[in-house]
C-alpha cells in the first residue's frame, strides 16, 4: 500500500472542492472526492498492470483523460496539501469511508512522510 501511495504522488495514484479564495493555489479541477475516485481507479490499474509498467503508463494517461485532469492538476493538488496540511484530515476521513481503516492508517503514514520531506 505504501508503494501505491508513493505511486499516487508520482501520478503528478471527496468532500469539498477547494476554495480558490481561501487557497489560491488549490486545483479547482481536482477536489478531494475526485482525488479519491482517481486513487481508487489508480489502485485498480496498479494491481492489474503491476508487472507491465509500459501498459500501466498508457492506461494511466487514459485514466487522466477519463477524469479530465492532467499531471499538473495532481501536482497542484498535492502541493496544496503540503501548503495546507490541515486539509489532510478531511481527505483521510473520506478515504476511510471509501477504503476502510487500513487505508486510513496508510494515508496517515504517507502524510507524515510528506511532512518530513518538507523540512
């Protein structure tokens, strides 16, 4: 799971859409809900193409198009989370609803790793 979370970061892989006035860097294309949908689809792709990295890259591009996002949107979303770490709480709650407690523990561990990398 940790590898998959790292893969999601490399993708650049619901709640409220980002408030552009409160958080000017937030990606309006990628809300928490859309990120989780993307994460779920990316998880499925990762399992399906775990031994076929070329196919995974092709399918990932198709996934981005299907969701109407770009690599830059994902990077902007993750940067917004680094700049506003309080936003992780809502995202983690939504992940727990969708994937259960194990995923919540993994995301919290990922969040700690992300925060350490900033220092």
